[in-house]
C-alpha cells in the first residue's frame, strides 16, 4: 500500500513524498512443519514412549512482519 503527495516548485521541480507499507494486515505466512525426529536408544516398533524432538511443530514463519518506509523524490 502506498500513499503519496506531490508538490510542484516553479515549472521545473517536483517533490514527491511517499509512505509505503508492506504486509499491512500483518498476516503470518507459516513455514513447513519440522520433520526431524529422534527416538530413544534401543527403539523397536511399536514405540512405547513418544518420540523426542519437535516433529510436526511449526517453528518459523516466512517473510517479515509489517514493514513501513518513507521516501522523498526530487525531479528536475
């Protein structure tokens, strides 16, 4: 999303202010779940105890959170 305003100085110069917003609504974009798992030593199927580790947990998001920037352009 961008909001801008342009000002004219004389006939030749123009000054433009911009306000840019990325990921305006701050929606998360989740990464793939973790698929690394380690079992107890001496593991034999079927497991008696649940596996250790973070199997199936989403631990990261992709991209960045809300990002805002201001800019100024001078045309001559």
